[in-house]
C-alpha cells in the first residue's frame, strides 16, 4: 500500500535543526521551538480524510474487532459502516476556525523514535476534546504522518464517557471507550478497524 507523503517545509527545517543539536541519551525527548503564533497548525482532519479516501480506493477487506470487558468479537464490515466508525475522528473542534484559537501547539523531537511529536492542548479545561497528538517521521525529502492520537471526555445522560482514539495511517484505527455511570462500575471497550491485512492477526 502507498504511504502518505506530506511535504511541510517548516517541519523539514525543524527536523534539520534538531538533527544538528548534540545527541542526548536514549529515551530523552528534546523540545523544539513553539509555533503557537506561526499559523502552522497541522490539518489533522485532512490527514484522516485523505486516509479514508485511500481506504476506499485500495482496501480489499475491512475487519472490525470488538473487546468489551474481555468479551471479544470480530467481523468484516462494509464501507458504509467503516465511514460511520471513522467519523468519530472527524470532530468539529478540529476545524481550523475552532482549532487554532482554542488549542495551543508545541512540538517535541523524540530522539528514541526519531519522530516529531506535535501536541495540541485545549485551552478550556471543560472542552470535550482535551488533547491531540500527531506523530511525523521527518526526512530531507518528505515528512510522513504516521499516527494521530486524541483524547475526549464528555457526558451522555448520567454517564461520563472518556475516549482515547488512535489512527495509524494506512493500517487501522481504534477507539478505547470508558463509560462511567453515576451509579455502577465503569465499562471499558475497544473498537478496532483494520484495513491492512498484515494487521488482521493483531
């Protein structure tokens, strides 16, 4: 399958600058420059939408796996259900009109993984979308978006719902959901949707 190659000149400069810094011990994560006022917020929704288009184009089969409190199930799904499940990642908070003014951005270069981590944090602690992270693999030619991670927290009736959402480009996505009723134990479930056959056995 083809990988997503996205060119970000600003990121290339950032990556080169990081590589010329003195090496730090393995496991260290060194901060790079903030870009809060640079207007370079990454188009998170566009990354996901582009990957959805590629799934529509190339995926031969789409496998959905469920795990709720240890009870597992799996089944192949149709594109319509894939789009419905993928829409969990296409949040209105990620639209530029909302994302830029309501989230702060900073970046880290992880020396261990050699990944650029772009971290977006909600300014309002009451926001349902709390954090967004984009992991990029820099190179002198192109920067590849590898993974996107989000955290949400909201209420549905008398139940508090927390979600951790991960999208692995051209491979799969999964959503971990913790439902905490006002009266009763929390229930944890994981929903994973896979379109790369190499990951079907995971």
